[in-house]
C-alpha cells in the first residue's frame, strides 16, 4: 500500500514539473524538400542578437525549434539564410509558452498560441486590404471615366477604413500585451522597448 502511494506521489510530482516547464516550441512545415538541411533561425525583433541565436535544421519539410529561456516571451522573426528568403517569407513569432505552428513558405503564417493568433489576424487583414487596394489602384490607372474613377477611389477609402476599424479594435483588445503594443507602435510610428 505504501509503495503505490509513493509511486502515485512520484507521478504527481513528475506531472507538476512537466506542467510548470514553460517552453516555446515552433513546429514548422515547408512546401517541398528543396530546403532540407537548411537552417531556420529565431532572431529577436529588437536589440542585439544574442550569440548563438536559436536555430535548428529543416528535415523532410519540417523543423522543430525550441526557444531558449533567455528568449521566452519576446517578439522575434523566424527566417532562413538570405539566399532563401525569396522563397521562404520571414514571419513574426512571439515566443510565448506553448506550441506555435508555422507554415513556412512564400506567404508564411503562424498559429497555435493566443498572441500568435493575434499576429496572424493582423497580417491576414492587412494583406487583404493591401492586395485589394493594389488591384483597385491598377483599375483606377486604367480607367478613363471620371465617375468610375470616383467610385474606385471611394471603394479604396472604404477598404482602408474597414482595416483601420479592425486594427483599432485589435489593438484595443490587446493593449496590455506585447503583440498589441507592437502593432500599435507600428501603426503610430512609436518605438517601444522590448518586454
């Protein structure tokens, strides 16, 4: 009877230790095997890059990058060497505890943890607005009719207003966390310190 209690207690202690281990892990997938054996880096968004930086190798279209404790709860960029950045877009990743899933390609995305979901919402909405307005701007340049030009300009303005409304709401909901503060600083041009 005593032995089973001791074993149960040991399992409980092991479970509690595992739960208290705050780690940020980035699980990445890539579109093809042409990048196998290349190095993926997580580098800080601001400040000096500590040496060595957190990194890992791509293996069979995947990588697993464990963020060091010194870089936990910081904003950073997941990237590869410069010669591969045309095919693999850098992506902002906040190194909060948990598993962050990165789809690493020419339009990279991240998900899996709350603050990285916020970053992805910001990126998706900004990308949609920018690409829509780029398309409208091309139509505007080709258009000869002044009435149609005015309609296109109005649509572009509405698109920007919708984005601004979304971003204002996103920043307001996240004003007390580093991601909301970063997005706000980028929108307002203010420089913030690293948390």
